C-alpha cells in the first residue's frame, strides 16, 4: 500500500512538472518573444533554480534556445513541428488546391482559419491579384472571434455554451465591436448570421478591406472558416460569382473531409 501511494504521488509530481514546463511555452505564445529565467520564475511562481531547470529541459528538447546569456527564445523544434502540421493537417490537405484555384479565379486573398479555443488562427493564406496591400491575417496569428468575416463566420456556429464563455470573458471587446454582451442576445445575433450562410464585413480588421467568409464543418464538428478578402478603396463591387465560388469551395472542402462510407 505504501508503494502504491508513493507511485501515485510521484506521478502527480511528474504531471505538475510537465504542466509547468508547458506553461513556459504558452507564455511565449501570449507574451514576449524573449524570456529570462527570472521572468519564467515569476510567471510560474517557482524558484529561480527551478525555472532554470525547466528551461534546460526545454532547451535539451530544442523547444527553446538561448538568444543571449540570460534570454531564451523559441527553438528550431517548433519550426520542425510546424512543418509536420502542414504536411499532415487533414484540413490543409483538403483545402490546398481548392484555395489556389479560388484565389486565381476571383483575384482575392483566400484565407483558411481554424477555431482554437475562443480564438481564430489562420493556417493558410493565398494572396490574389486584388488582395489588400498588407496582410491582415497570417499563419499562426491568433485573432479574436468577434472581429472580421473570417472570425464571425465561425462565431455564428458556436454552441450556446461557447457563446456564453465568449460573453463572459470578452464583454468589453464585444461591446466595442457593437455586438451583444449577453448569451441570449448574442445567440440571436449569431442565428441571423447563420441564416445568411455567408458572413460579410468591411474595414473591420484592416482599413480598405472587405471580406466574405463561410464556415467549414467536418460532419457536425465546426472546424473553422474560408474567406475571400479584397482591397476596397472605392473600387468596383465584388461580383456575386466570386461569393458563389466561395460557397462552392467551402462545400468541396467539407466533401473532401467527410470519410467515405464502406460498403459491406
């Protein structure tokens, strides 16, 4: 019995260490590009010696590297992992050539984005001939759910429980975006977007841009969205054919994601 109790305690300690080490990587995602051991110690609430030990473990794995004697940056293993994701992500595989063709036909920048927690992360961008001068989304950049067609097309298909979390955690941002701040009112607003099928916004993420987006599902699971983004400095209206092409492209991506039925 003593041995069993000791094993459980050791496993719990090991899991605590793993959690703390992973929090260091999350701090890089949410905070500065460079961290010192002292900053890690303060963030995690551990001793300086413990922070150095965590950083040493991450350095051995190539997940962080020393930028100077006292500063650490993300390591080259992160780049390797990103390549693995790009080669093996089923959503990227399903959407790749469809996005290329859509951008060529419409002249728009085509974005493919994923829902990640309560954020939207762009996973691929194909720039077109009528694209805005500056990219508003880029691979790996997290964007809020309540700004821009790319994000709103996703938010419109969240569950009521997910919308409640958005309302609780981002009431100030929702108000700034002229969106309701209660779950019920937000749910009604999103139901209207769902009914329209295509979400349109103008100048919400970057000035001089207009965007259309459709959600991407895998069966009943909401994965993300696909968008067309155009420069709009008083130029001609985007033809309806381009938006229709976006809708068809989204359906084609979903069709590629649905597993084929086996026949007996």
